[in-house]
């Protein structure tokens, strides 16, 4: 089953058949929204709204671990995260899709592992997929290929088929937010190799990896990053772009799932 994480502006996934809403709790609290289960292009998918149905979770406070844990419990094998980003690479324009292939984590205060060694959460109940937590292990997952190459390939084929404007690779830099970056920060991220900047792509991808789920991210350029734009950034601009791209994103999802 594919798990879809909807970002800013994508709070619901309409067009699903045999829809079922599941509210569940995890050892890490509740996911940011109820999980919507349903059929898309004849395949079973699960959908979570990353910021909550009313956009109530800022990037630092999204219950990332609960979201990924909920997916795992429901049988999700692959995760597709939709994210709005600012463009640092000047070839990337507002409205473009980017199938990112690597990541720089610049976040500061997020729980980004299920494996906290001696500090792991003890989970009650025999039927929960909680064995890994009871083991209280320290685990270092490999991130040589941060995003699933197979999912990326299918995403690229899908974007190509739909003749949408996209970039087949790019480095995603994740900042803490909720404020936008300064122009100096963007220049620094550019020197580090970042092509796009967002506030939510990490730790989702690492947590998915810890739970053995493949993960890819479909990024949508909402704005030129700070200092490149030549004007002040607003979250309204980001949400508006995501709303404008909603139909295209849904088309991509339908075809991606069918492929
Ligand atoms: N910076 C960080 N996150 C973002 C941006 C940005 O410019 N645009 C959309 N999400």
C-alpha cells in the first residue's frame, strides 16, 4: 500500500473510492490527521495531512513519528511525501515539480529516530509492531540513497507522461522554520549544494527508512527562496501556489499509483 503525506494546501485527497477514515493512536501520540484509506486508480492508498486538517501543526511540531508509525501499522510499504519548497537553484521556477534525490538536514529540534536506545518508549501489548522499541537498540540507517530510486523513476515517468514542468533531481535542504530563511542562509545553503528549501522533508524520510518503508518526495516549487525572489515571502503565496497546483498534483498521484 502507498502512504501519501499531503503538505501545505493538500489537506484532503478527494477522488478516493471506498473511503474509510481511521483515527488511531501510536506510542508517539496521534498522527496529524485521521488516516484516510481508500482506492486510487484501483489501488489501496492511505493519506495523512501533514499539517493537520486545519493546518494546526507548524513544521517543528508535526508528529512525524506518529504519522510514519501509523502508516506502518496500517501496512504501508511506500511513502510519497508532497512538499512545497522554495527554489534556490535558479533553473527551478515557481510551479515546477522536483523529484529530489538527496537531502541536507538543517533542522534543530525534532525527534528524528524511533531508536533512542535506553530511552526508547516501552510499548504495551503483544500485537503491536513494537518489538523494535522494546529492544531499546541504537540503530544507524544508511542514507546513501535518501529517496527510493524506484519510486523516483516512476515519478519521473509520470511527470514526463503528463508533460508537466519538472526537474528529475535536486538536493532538498530542510530548515527548522517556522520563519522563512534569511538571504544569507539561502546563500549558505546554495554553497552547501541545496537546490530547494523546505521545512518538513526531514525527518519523514529517515523515519520511513527506520521502519523499512521506501520513501520519495514530490516537491512543488512555491516561490524563489529568500533573497532570490527580490520580494518578501509569505505563507499565503505558498498556499496559493499549492492550491493552484492541486489538480496537477492529484493527476500525478492517480497516474503514479496506476503505474
Ligand atoms: N523556505 C522554506 N520552506 C518553504 C519555502 C521557503 O522558501 N517555500 C515553501 N516552503
